[in-house]
C-alpha cells in the first residue's frame, strides 16, 4: 500500500499513468513524445510504477511495452477505500486523530 501511494505521489507519474490508461499498452518513446520529458526521466518514473505494481512491463522485440495493471489498481482502490471508511468512521465517533 505504501509503495503504491508513494509511486502515485508524483505528478509526472500520475501523468504517465493517465497516458497509459488511454491505451492497452505503449512504449516509453510514446510517453516521452506526449509529455515532453527526457527518455531517461520517463524510464525512471516507469520503473517506480512497475516496482509498485501499478504498471506492467513486457519486452516486445526491441521495445519495452508498458500497460496499467488494472487488476492491481482496482484492488488497491478497494483496500484504500476500506481503510478510509474505517478511519472516517472512527473520526465520526470522536476517536480519530485531528490534523
């Protein structure tokens, strides 16, 4: 959970995720062209997303194909929602922590 939240906490990685979610799969070069970032920068961000289990990497001849791991994201969203539900329920009862 923490790794996914950390990976999603960077605006460039969110932009990459948006790009990937619009297609079944694409290569790093496709993302570089749409975000106007250096290939090395995009590659580093993709690695973080892959390591967090949000994006899937698959070699395809001389290219690397990336796609959103939709199943993983759905599970993450459900877990996060359940956690927030417990947190908010405790807060409503006066047992939560205030910021």
